[in-house]
């Protein structure tokens, strides 16, 4: 899904589920209907959250699109089950604890906290160093699937908060883009208009007033240009990191292969 369409989709789904929740209690004809409803919601939410957790701990092969889609579904579903804890549903085919009804204020507070945590899980993790890209950019990525990493690079570009990274993160991303055969995206990372991707007239990578010269950013830029120019081990050869769109005319000598 397109990076701009996706937030709109989530917002629309959240609005729809909120409106449904306002009327849900009235729609449960019998207490057992409410129990079935909340159990079904919990099952779907647990399934998709479990997929993401499985990828995070290495029990499931990482698929960036599946992870993002499952996180979105889990977030949406987290708004649904609590309207079904209505009077009379503390009995029957349920394992819900009685204190849900005897301590409703505490239960409601926990439900709200869970929804906030889910939103944080799906939205606020994408900042600081996108270190996951270093494994197949800075490093040669032994055992990494290039197609999955290529999709991961695109996902990072569309979802990461690049106002909250450091100067060397842009070269790291560019190296991964180049190694996965996306030279235009490599250029995009290197030239991105972002607070920490600024270079002053004296050539230093400026971060903020108390970090006016960030040499890892300078070193990362030089290393990336060297890699894009000299190529890398197992790659297609010299100049492989530069776009072949007729807009670049690169002359270089003395560059060697990156690892």
C-alpha cells in the first residue's frame, strides 16, 4: 500500500471501528453473542500480533510487508473487544476474570493503556538508527535474502522518521539501497532534506549547536561514495551504485571494491 494511502486507510478503519463500538453493546441480543464477539476479536488480534512477535524473535522468517500489515490489523482490532464486556457476560463460555466487572475502572484504564501501547508499537519504533539496513549495506549480508532486504530498504524510506536520526544513518541507508540494486534510492538517501543531513561550507556534517561537526556522517558519506563507485564484493562491478538514467557522468580512478 502506498505510504500516503496507508495512514488514511488506518484512520478510516479506526473511525469505522469506533463508530461500530458505540453501537455494539446494543447489537448484542444475548450475553453469549458478546462473549463470542470478543473472543473472535482477541483471536484475530493475537494471531497478527503473534506473527510480528515471531519475526522479531527469529521464530518466523522476516517479511516486511507481512509484519507491517499484521501490526496495522492488530492496532485496529485493539479498539474492538472491550465494548463486549457487558453485564451478564461474566458467566458462560468465558475465561474472563470476575474482577473485570468488580474493578471496572482499573480494567478500563488497562484497556486504554493497551491501545496506547499498540499504537506506540506500530508507529513510534521507526526512529533513531535504522541499524537493520547495515547488515546488507555496510556489511556483505551473509545469508540475507536480497529481495527481502530491498523491500525493507523501501519500507524504511517510507516509514522512518528521518528527523530523528543521525548523520551517518543516511549513508548506511544509501549503502543498503545501492547493494540491493536501487541506486536512485541511494541518491535519495544521500541528498535527503533532513535536519541531520546538513553539510556546512567547511564540509562538516552539522547535527546541532552542541554537535557542530559530526565526523561519522562525513566518514559515512565518503565510504558510501567509494562503495557506489568502486563496487562491492559479489556486485556487478564498478559504478554499480550510481543511477543509469543518463543524468550522471562519473569519472573516477583508484577506487577499490567495498567488502
